């Protein structure tokens, strides 16, 4: 029997939906991140109070953006597709050291479309999905990390629940992220705080958009734009091991906070 | 010698008469010229084309938002034609190197307004990798067109993108174009809200 990719994806989503109940706790107000004075240097690192086993039992999917034919943003010799892969590998090591099981959607410079990334994430039943990117703006003065969560383009065509007419709920592929919105918002706030302690962040660190890489992922998902490669100072910073380590530490801290029950987080 | 003086005087009178005539013609043409703000020059000797001011969007100079700019486009009565002219003007502006929102070579293949209020924008000439990465650049590029539709086309409720006649899922790796897009008010500079 020939099973098309959308049908396979739907089956995976339906199965993966059983894990939705395991989504992290409802959002808690996060403190406002402090914006470092300089956009091209790192602030003094804040000590991260994260236990070595703080992420035990958690599955984290890291998605290095772009790859293969899609180079992403290019700034001189810097290529976004390679930078995201470098940071993903560094972050995977840090997360593993804290007990998490980490899955990378790609481990080499290959082309992957958004649906293939979501399928990979949903196969692993991850507890969190982080899509790693570097930013670009027509305004070269733009700086700072930004965290994006998925916002459905329009709710007008959402199918109303009709329990009497159906015995099996169908979840549309491009709607599956919607049910994780509260947990994704919470994770984004935690990441904004953790990144704000370590690297330059944008004046508007958390934005919402209909995002292609996140829409089909059945786990709380965020897209991280870690720095603006269109800004010369930020591009130089992004290539340094210090920046990449700071980012990986911030991700460990934020995911550990998201993993903790609400009572323990207070 | 006497004849030469007469000849010079005649030539002088002739030149003066020609210059005076040209001046009168220029003054009369200027008096008949329509106001430049609302009409365009004659085309092919036909009637002047009336124009209308529309609001388009450039990157804001001091934030990662869009800022409104005024531009004139030909005034037409058909709503679908108006939609096409608005989007055409918005895209032509967006590819200008000074604006830099869309890659040079991006063109409008067609654009129309459905009875239900959807504006269908069909693009062509895009590079293979779309807009070239960066959520901010992609967000501003898409919203520059979506906001132009929202601001200038009464009755338009949403925007759908096609590329070379095929439904577009994204113009890069970020913004999801599969559903109808509403204008993102957060992207508009305060002056444009």
C-alpha cells in the first residue's frame, strides 16, 4: 500500500498527540531580560543554577536551520547553515551532560524541507523543539537575539469540534502546534530571560508569527534567531566559541526551568 | 553699408517675433496644464490619467518595523485592477536597492481580488532560495505587501501568495504562507497603524 507523506505525517501526529498531556506546565510570568549595553560583546555570564541531571528523561529536538542547497543568511565567509549546525552540536553536548536525550534533525550539511524536519521531530516524541537560526534585516543596525513562537495565520478556517459526528479527531498537519501554544510561549519567555543574561537580545525579544518550521511539530516549539548576521559586529560575535557556549548554556538553563514543575520553579 | 543695416534690423525683428510667439505658446500651455498631484502626463495623446495616493511601506529607519510612505498610482474603478496596481507599486518599491525588502528581479505575475475578499498575489523572478534567510527580513518583505493590501484595498480580508502560479508555502525557511495572511499590526511602525 502506498502511503503518502501527508498521510504518514497525520498518523505520526495523531500518535504523538498522546504525549500532549505531558507538555510542560502552564506559563509563568518570566522576568524581563536585561539587554546588554553592547550588541557586539558578551556581558559577564550569570551563573546557571542547573543541576547535572535537571533534564533527565527529557527529549529535546534541535533543528539547525537551513542546510544543503539552502545556505540561509551569508555574511562574508559566514554561512548560517554551518553556524546553526555548529551551535546545535555544541548545545546537544551541553544538554546531554544534563541528562537530556537530544535529537538533531540534521547532523551534516544536507537539504531538508520544513515537513521533513517536523516528521523527524514527531517521530522522536520530543518534549521541546528548538529551531536554530541567524537573522538578517534590511536595517543593518538591527541587533540582538529574538525568540519566535508560532501564531496561526488565521483561525477562521479552524475546524470546529464535532464529537458526535466523529469518532476520531483529525489534526491538521499545519495546526498541530496550536495546542502547544501556552507551553511554547512559556519556553520562549524562559529563553528570552536566559539569553538576555548572556548574549545581546533585541528590544523585542519575543515575537509571534505563522512559522513554517514550527507549524507541524507536535511539541512546544520555538524558533531562535540568535544574532543578526547583517550587523558586522554581531556577525563577528556569532562566530566565536564564547558566543556559542553562552547560547548553549542559556538553552540548558531555559529548558531546565521549563522541565521543572511550577512549584519547584518558584 | 546702408543695405547691411537694414538686413540686420529685419533679421532682428524676425527673431524677436519668433521668440515672442514661442513665449506665448509656452505660457498658454502652462496655463492649461493640470495639477501634477492628481494627474499624470498624457499618454499616446489621450486624456490625462487620474492618479490616486496610496500608502506603501518601507523598513522603518529606527526599528525592525515598517513605516508608511505615500505614493501615487493610476486611479481605476475596477477593484481587482486597483488591487493589482497597489501590489505592483508595493513590489516595485520593495525591490529598489534603497529599500531592499525583496530581491532585485522579483516581479508581479498577476494579482486579483476574489469576491470573498482574498487578494491573490502571484510572484515570479524570485531566486531559488526565496528571500535569502532571516526571519526579520522575511517578515518585513511579506508584511510590506500584506500591509499595502490591508491599507489600500477596501474589502480585502486576506492575502494568499503564489509563486509562478503554484501555491507558496514559504518564501524562505520561515514565514508560513499556507493560510490566508492577515496584516500583522505588530510589524507596522506606530505611524502606520
